[in-house]
C-alpha cells in the first residue's frame, strides 16, 4: 500500500512539476522545483540505495521533460545522499530514535527547517551545474535563496493539503 | 580481502552516490555543448599554451623570409597603383601603344671641344663606338638642331655642326608645307640661310623653321631657327630667308645623339627607286 502511494505521488509530482510549475518563471529568479518533496518525504525505513536510485529516476524524469540533460538527476541524487544528515541535524536524534522518525509527523518548525535545508541544497547544486561558472556565484546564490523560499512555500501548501491530512 | 570487501560494503551507499552522480554528469556533458566545451577547454588549455609558445618561437626564426616576402608583395602592389603607371589615354583618343614603334633612339652626350668663330667649325663629343655611335647620326640640343656625326673613334666622335659650310639640313616652315635647304654661309654663328621658299608663301618675322620629315638625320619638328628677315632671290621666284639659329653654339654643353632605326630601310627604298 505504501509503495502504491509512493508511486502515485512520484508521478503526480513529476506531472505537477512538468506541466504546471515549469511554465512558471517569475521575473527570471523564481524557479520552484517542488518535485523534491518526494525525496524529502520518503520514509526513513526505505533502503538507502533505493532512495538514491529513486532520486536519480525522479531527476531523470524531470530532465527528460525539460530537456536539461542530467542536471536535475545530479542535484536530486545529491539531496537524497544528504537527506539523512539534514534530518539528524534538525531532530538531534541518534540510533533507534532516529530510525523511528516519521517525517510527516515532525513538528512543523523542524519540518520547515529540514525542508528548507534540503531544498536549498538541491537548488544550489542545480543552479551551479546549470551555469557551470563560479564567476557569477553572487547571482546564483540570490537565485537559489529566492527560489528555495518560494519552493518551500509551495511545498508547505502541498504538504498541508495532502500528506498531513492523511494521518 | 574480506576486510576490503567489508570496507566496500560499508561505503556502498557512497559508491552508489558517486556512480549516480557520474552518470548524471556524463549525461550533462553529452547533452550540453556549453559544458562540454568548458571541459574540453580546460583540458586543452595546457597543450594549447605550449603550442602557442612554440609557434611564437618559430615565427621569429622565419622573420627574415617573411620580411622578404612582404617586400615583394609591397612592390607588386605598388605597381598596381595608378600613380606608378603612365596613362596611355591622351585625353581625347585612346592610344594603343602597339600602333607606334620607336623610330629614334637618343643618347646623351657632352661637348668636350668646340669652335664657333672659324669659317669651318667643328665639335668633339665624349661618345664613341663603345657607346654605339656611328657616322651620320644626328646631333640635337635642347634648343634645336646641332649637327651631324662625322668621324668616330673608340671613345669620341667629331661633329660637323650647322655652322659649317659642308653641312646642310632640310628645313620647313612650321605650319606649312614649304621646305628648303638650310645652309650656313661663313658669316655669323648666330644666323643661317633657308633658301628655295616659294614667293607665294606667307612669311612673317619670328616664324619657326623646323626639321623636315624628309631629313634622314633628325626627327621631324626639331627647331632650326626663327625667321629674322627674308628677300627674293635673284631668280625672283623664291625667298631667301635669314634665320636666327635656335641653338646657341657659343655655349653648348649637353647634346643628344639621335639614331634613326629606319634609316637603312628608307635608303634601300630610295636606291631601288633610283637604279632603273
């Protein structure tokens, strides 16, 4: 049952990203990439190798639709790899306590913190690979910050309307 | 071995992460020419710099040949410049240079000895056989007719000038067809006489007398002198014209020796006419 929900959310997020959000480009800086929600909210008991492979598949899907050739895959795999570290930093839990965390049930403050850290990392990697140039690092940081805030806002909206209700 | 496997197993997630990232980057560099060119650029930077340096050194070694080549090129381009060419357009008619053939050759010479106050005057020039001088060549100066080459040695030649009784030239009134022999008569080196001008010819003081085309010595149109005075000859049918000579024989320096390339041809033709 969980796997079916995961698969549905995978495709829904890809479609939402490709069909709706990719057509939005606010003032050249706001590129909300909400599909990372899938990686962020993957259950912690998912095997780590599966997490990485799923993240690669998700990014690859976005790349195929956007014709951006691998940058989303790279950034999403990065996020999937760093996800556990962010979660540890946010929750300050170790061992069995950490493994028992259900991300959906985290306090909102910690959830926002964790989400923003992940989204910011993902966007930073994404935009860095996209421009492939450290000279305009300033404008890349600004774009990352603004886009991350915007993505977090949308993600929160989606979270409240779907995942949170279910519990 | 088991330890190595254990290490690999413990780092399997990181290895998977690295492999996935590598796949993504291969995809990126294959799909984006910009990123690919960036990667290629940075890898070519070192070899490119080395090649550039060696090329600079090589260009220094070939500097001399290059200069020579550029100089030749400059000369070729200068020849194309219209300022370096003589226009063949006379202004009204197009002149085709193949329609003309050079008939007279001129050679510059210097008077090294001359007389002008004697009854038989002579001149010596510093040109001889070595310079291609032959007896019978005409001598002119910038002002007008001088004389005729008489004897030629290896380096010098003597000239019978106009102011010598044995010299005779064919003179023509400029602007008309009247012509006659010009002779000097033991009088003054400044004057000579033109005879056999018909009495119906319209003469004026100051008219110019030039060499005739019938002369085998000089090109036509060379000044001989200017009409000073004229009077009817004894037979009452012709004028005898006193000419002020164009050439100042008292102060001759540079002269030109004229050779007629077609002299032999003309003489041969004339002799054919005379013999039968």
